[in-house]
DNA sequence: GCGACATTGTTTTTT
DNA sequence: ACAATGTCGC
C-alpha cells in the first residue's frame, strides 16, 4: 500500500472515529461480529450507523456490495445512504440500503419466477386491500356486522406478520378462526389471480423464496457479509425471521434500537425481538448509548422520571452534559380553545425571540386535536405544516387516475377495475357489477375477463353490454394510444381521455378545484419521474412508477421550504427533534388514551409515547392539558394525565389559567394567556409563562399577576429560588 | 343508476 | 361534531 494511501486512510480513520464518545466509538469500531446497540433518545444512533458502515468499508475491507442496511422509513433510508456517501466521499450504489418493504420488493422483482408472481405484479396498499376484502366478504356471504372486513384485514395482516399461511394456522374448531382462515384463503387466491401483493406479502413472499430456494438463499447469505438494522425495537416476527434467514453462517448483524421508544406494538412490532436477539446470537456484544446530545438536563430528567415508571424495561439511564435549561411549562387550560390560544401565544413569544417557526413542534395524541390548533394558527397568520393526515397518493382522485394506469399495466387488477369501471359514471351500476362479479367468480376469471365474456356472449341487457363494451374499448384505447408515450404524457392523456378530469371538475366548488390541481400535480410527478436504478432495476417506467407510488407514498412536499410550525401526532414525531416542543392534551382518557388505559401493557406503550414526545425537545418543553374538552360532540372533563404526576415537581413550572371567566358559549372573549395586561416591564407586556430576569433571584417564569400601574404585582417562579410575588415597579425585572 | 337521507363509529398508521 | 358509509326511493 502506498504511503499516500496510508495517510489518506489514516485521515479517513480519523474522520470516522473523531467526535465520537466512548460508547459510540466501541459500537463503530466493534470487531466484525454480531452486535446489539441500545441507543437512547438523542444518543447519536444514526451517527453510529453511518460511521459503522464507513468503518466496515474503510477499515474492515468490506465492499459496499456486501452490506445490507435496513430501516423502517424511506426517509431514514435516504438519510442513511446520503450520509454514508458524504462520509466516504464516493457513491455506494451497490449497497443495499432501504426499508424492509423496499428491499423485499427489489428482491421479488429480481426473483419473480421463484416467487411465483407475474413479472408485472403490483402492490396493494391498505385501502385497496380493504376494498378487496370487503368485496370478498360479499362473495362469501359474510354479514358485515358480524364479520367486519376491517377485522379480517387485521387478521390476515397479523397472520402474515407472524409468517403464518392459512395452512399453518391451527383450526381450533372455533367459528372465528374457521371464518378468518376461509377469508384468508379466498384473499390469497384473489391476490394471485389479480397479480397483486400487499405490504406484508412482500416480506412473507421473499422470506418463503429464501426458504425454498437454497441456491438463492446462499447467494444472498454469502453476499451480505454485514447486516445493519435500524429501529430494531419496531421489527415484527416476520421481519426478524427474514433477517435471521438472510444472515449467513459467516455474516454478521448489528441491530440498533431503543426499547423505550417502541410505540408500534399495536402493529405487530415485538420488543421481545431485542431479547430474542441476545438469545439467538449469544456471542453478540451489547453496547449502550446513554449520553444524550439533544435535550437539556431538565427535559431529560423529566423524561427519565416518566419512563422509569415502566416495569418492563431493559434499563438504561440517559444523561447529558448539557445545561439545566428552562423548567418545563405546564399549562392548565380551561378548554381546548384556551389551550390552543395559550400554545399559539407561546409560539409567538418564542419566535419574537428570533427563533424560526420551524424550530417548534406541536405534538398531540390523536389527529382530531389538530383542528383547534390549526384554527388558532390561521387566525394569527402563523405558517404551519401538518404531518400525517392524508398522503398525496391516497387522495381519491389520485387513486382513480392511478387505477387507470394500473389497469393499463395489468387488466386483471380487479381492485383497479372496480375503482374506475364507473368513474366517471358511465352507466355501469351495481346490478351490472354484481353480475360481473358473479361471472368472474364462477369462471375463476378476473373482472376484465368476465366483462369480455359478457360482452362477447351478450349475457346482459343490451344497455349494460354496450356500457361494458365502451369501457373495455376505452381502456384498450387508452393503452394503445399511449403505448409509446412518455409516462407523463400518457398520464395526462389518460386523465383527460377517460373523462376523469371533467368528472372531477364538473362542479365548481373549491373542493373540486383543488382536486383538479391534485391531478395536475400527479401529471407533473409522472413527468418528473425517473426510474430508480436501485429499486427498480429495469422495469418499464409505468410499472416502476406504480411501485414507487405504493412503496413511497410521500406526502405532499409542497411548501416544505416555508418556515412553518410543525404539527403532528406523537407517533409521527419519533426520530425528529425540535428546539421547542409543545405537547397538547395531556389528559387522562386522551393521553393515555382510554382505549389503552386499562391494559398495563398498552399503558406502558402510552408512557413510551410520552417519553418519545418529551425527548423530542432540545431546549424547551411545554405541556398543556384542558380541564374540559369537546370530544365526539360531547364535553368531557378529564383529569390531568398520570404522566404529568410522574414528572418531578421541581422541574415544572405550573402556569394556571388566569381569569375566572365563565365558559364561552359561542363568543370567545379574550382571557387566559392571550389576555392583554396593562402590566409591562420596559416596553414588554407581561404574559403568563413569560421568562424574566431578576437582579438577585436570576431567571424565572411569570405564573400570575395582579393589579395595575403602581400596584402591579407579578408572581414569578424562579428557577433557583422558588416562587415569589414582586412589585413590578420596585423589583428590578427585565424580560428575556 | 343516482342522488338524498340515515346510521355509524370514531388511537396511533414507518410500508 | 362530523365524516364516511349504507339504504332507500325515484
């Protein structure tokens, strides 16, 4: 090795290991073996993954080609990949970095024959799956009241997540199991006929291919010398089995996770996998990352105190070298409107200090809570962005347009067929459709084939036959006329020619206008789409686009660059961080949610959710709860959440609602946090929760105030000296 | 086949 | 409260 190269390597080595603490260092430079990293919130988990991979390549001589890194979200996968490339300074296209589903998809595209799939198989999303199962229930004459399709959907998905096929489910003579298995069977047949597979099936099918084809298995086992798994606490049974199978006898695996941040057990995630890992790989080294680089001491102590109430923990104590920081503000709101006003007033105070809107996140337990907050943000003209909610490609009009594309790609895609056969309405109603379904079922055809037969043999009324004929012709025509077009032009033409555009825009409401805009956006997306070499190998653009849409249903990326306050559920906040975090609705019944309150296991998950939320905050944490909240049209009185009581008192500044104003009925008088006072310090009006400085007592928070002019007094809770009442014009106070 | 009413069930949702 | 279904009559 040349001297120059050695020096270069030495430098690289330095960049890989510099700025790492001891624990991070031992994870990054761990010997080439199995390893488990328990990474607390904000302990530099991604950093360790990135550096570890760089280390494997630079120091252990592994080629990127031999590395497999698995994440849960596309975003995490992208971040991982770009950071690795930035660190290494060269592209690593041959490295497999992706989500479980993305990687499984890639695998199945390569091995579709072994997987017994059509080459052009398409992915069924959750909504399509639901529709399909609903239709199946009808065909099987299952009463929807007794047998909700949602339940079957849940059953099928959880069986698949447990790697169970209908044949491997033990029939216990129970009518429930019998029925569910029957539906599962019918569902599988239907999917096979239509050439579609659902999310869980991506994993299960690829797992089975590996199991049944030793040659394929050994190829991948030999190829992937090192497997890394992010958010390991969120893996389900199937994902764990998949990983274990893929890890060859000579390869190694590193899993990174945090049992305290497991919040998806209701989706099949098994924290137990962390324990299983140490059992299955007894030689695995365990490394704990406990130093937190994100939050202040105060925030961290509070979060630690809350999570300490969980019994089932691996046990980990986060610490930080950071400052104490401000106390946690706890505001007791009168109702959710008051809460929203207080929250927004806090944000205003925060941004007046020069902080950008984007440094603030409002977190809540359930999406329904966002509306009041939104209204208040709107009223105060504060730009905001709501995460979650409906994804772009989930909008009805987009799915309609996509269904045309799917049908062109694959005529036997019944889900797509059902979706657009009468959208826009073209005289094919329920009666016709039912005969169509009958026909399809008895002949074991796709709906498309059944329709062809009906048209050919004129099996229905002349009117229905003509209508069907027109639809079949239309679809074929859309296909034939755009066969050589670019994807964007094809999409544009199809939306126009199918009549979808006119249909969507026919009434001139604002809603239909925005739907039209969405269609335009879709066309634009198809124009901009390029086949991703990694994920899609050499698929035709149309197929590649459909797969991309299903697997990477990104949200509307519009105005992502505007400096806006971020609103999201606590779940959606995992993995993110903000200078100021405001958690709303911290009430019994809402958080912890009443659906989870009785079950201790689920309660612990709620608590972890609380922990996740609190540890998102870097500098300042505000928690609010409302004594009274309108929920489902009723007014409910809730007690403050038990989680609040679990926070040590000395870390909290309790700000009480000020005014004794009677309940607002329809008008909303100014009160509480937004009430204007005539008490001011210098030029600044006093606000509840306002941070001030006293020459002797130091910094504190305004809890209360009284009187005006010369008699004005404020109650301040000082960070170090407890709370005191002070005369405003005597005490030397200044606002911060 | 389609539009107008009633009925229903409302946590979280990485793919 | 509210939206998203399903049922009914035309």
